[in-house]
């Protein structure tokens, strides 16, 4: 296959990003009404052409990313490339999701004094602040209470208040939050990789330059980026012995989305390892202290926001929507229909039981990983990444960008190998599952399936080698510190918590 330099793939990927954005101006998730007249519907023909342009641009971006992984790019090269590929998305309308309209509407509800944990965006006055955003929310979510924590609602409210809820400035304001999240992810990935003796370039390539992240964190403005950034930063500080501040950041991440709470278990492993004194004291400190710090922060954020503790009761609202990427929901749906047909059993009850069983299995496997981390068989941060991947795989609701939760951690803490190959292929495939306007058409799954087949064939034939690494096998051993200027003969550090609280 033809090959370019890192600069060549940088330019190719930037062209792909630009094409995605150009297509998105016609086929993205445009608002029902934009008083500025910038993001308006140009008709079905323009949408179709825009979608084709966006899909072509996305394919170019994926190919550029895949091939960039084979170049000898430095950290600086990768950061410059990330800037080039991100820049076009900053001025785009919402892409691949309508969730940002929910964020604006929920922020407007906080400003107006509505209880966002009991009513949905439809409670807003259509002619008032956030009215245009509420009208643009997907029909599944218009009467759905907010599943997000008070910290994110405070940010959304600040944006809504500063912009009056006007669509274009409000969307761009939340995109700045997404951009800040990306900066925090980059900062954390570099330091996590350094703590584990791995390549920073590799971590950035898989964990930040990834098209799946650019699409859904910057293009789609999903708040998962903020959760990931805070969670990674908290993990970095915990690894450096500052577990109190780290736990506080995890508490803030939980106040965006609750899955970040998994990180507390592995911070507890670090705290237990660094603690002194009797065994019971070490266990108590490891099991309780990080959680108490995070809960104090979560409680404080809730009181400051004034939104109340309703978020404790709305964490499961998203599971009411069936997503085809959820294995447990698919199995539960099939078994439920079969049970209803043969035994006249309520299908929804069977589906709910299978979903609950999936979560129970995930929790059990996460506890096994925590035990292995405590015994030193796996690094605690890497165990966190694996745990988040398991949680997503067995969750009752799965969206393509959920893969980023664990992948961002694994990108910085794991060696190049089979898991990395799987994540690379999934990243290249899942970008096709969603239409630029946020829908999930049947052909999206067909395209994603074809991408899995092609990606698997390609990576088995010629493994993608992230910058600064070598694949295991005939080409030589992994050299995770190649782009750091560190000798491959240096022993790899095993990260443990330092004693400074």
C-alpha cells in the first residue's frame, strides 16, 4: 500500500475532517429553528449529498489515522496533527448526535428553576430561553429527566445563561467545554503513559487522535469527554501519591456521568498499597477513604448547584432506550420475545432480568480485576481501563462513544498487543454506525460490519504499529519508550502510589 510521511497523513486527515464538517453543514443534526440562520435545512437532496461527502471525509480521516499509526511520529508531531484534525470540527453544527440540544435545554431549565430530575426539556417555554434547543431534542428525550450530575448541569446552565440559550452560541460554548476536555485528556494520557513507562505518542494516537473521539466528543459534543478527562486526571494524581485530590477529581467526574465511580475502586488499591499500620487500617483506608472524599465532593457540588439529589434516581433512564450495540439488551430482547411466545411471560421482565444479570457479571469481573491489581498481577490503572471496557460490553445501553471510557485508559497503560488491535479495529468500525444527523440507519451497521472485516484482515496482515512501539513477534520486542529517548534496556516501572497524600 502507498505510504506517506506523518506530515502527509496529517494533511490527508485534515482534508477528511474538513469534508466531514462541510457535509455536516447540510446533513448534520441541524436545529429545528436557528434564529441566526446559519444552520438551516436545505432540503432532502442537499442532505443526501452532504451525507455522502461526510461519509467520504470520514473514510479519509480513518485511513489517515490508521496509516499515521505506522509512522515514526513524535509526541510533537501527534499534537500538531491533533490540532489540525480538530480545528474543522470547532465551527461545525452538531454532528452525529442531538444530545447537545438536551444539554442546552437542561441548562436553561436550571436557569429557569425547573427540576431537571423530574421533568424533561418539554417543560420549557417554546418562546423562552432554551425553547429552540428543547424543540430540537430527540423525541425519546423530550420528556426524560436529566441523567447527568450537578457539575455538568452547572456548566450547561452557565452556557445557557451567557448565551440566552440561542442555538449557535450555546452550541459553540459547549464545544469549548469539549475542547477543554480534550486538552485535559491529552495532558492525562501523556502522564499516565510516562507513569507506566509506555510511549506517549502511542497513548495520544489511540486515546486522543482517534476519529471516534473527534466525531463524538468534539463533533457531537458528548459530555463523556469531560468525564473521561476528569477521571484520567484523577488517576494521574492518585498514581503520584496525591490520592485525596485525585479522588476529588473522580467525584467531579461522577457529577458529570456516574460510570467514573469505577475509578475509586482502583484508587483504593493504590491507597491500600501505600498505607502503613495494621492490616485492618490499611484495608479500611483503601476501601473507604477515596469513596468518602468523592462523596463529599459530589455532595458539595449538589448543594452548590441547587438541583437537589434527584440525580441518584435518574441514572437508569437511558436504559429504557434499546440500543443494538448492547449485547445484554439484544439477548434479553430475544429471550423475552421467545418466553412470551412459548410461556406467555412478560417479555420486558425477561429483558430486564438479563440486563441486570449482565451488570452483575460486570461487577463481579471488575472485583476480580481489583483483586488482581491488589496482588500486583496487573497495574491498577490498566485494570481500571479493562473494567470500564467490561462495564460497557455488559451494559444495558451502549453507544459507540462509550468505548472511549476504557480505551483512553488502556491506550496509556497497556502494551501493544491483541487488545490494542481489537480497539483499533473497533474505533475504525464504530464511526460508521451513526449518520451525521445522529440516526442509526441499518446501513450504518452494515458499513460498520464491513469495516470490522476489512480492519481485521488488514491488521492481521500488517499490524498497525502506534508511534513509538513495535509489535511483539519477529520485528522485535515492544519498545514503549522509543519516542521518549529512553533505552529499551531500562526496566519498566511498576506504578504504585507514593506516600504523599
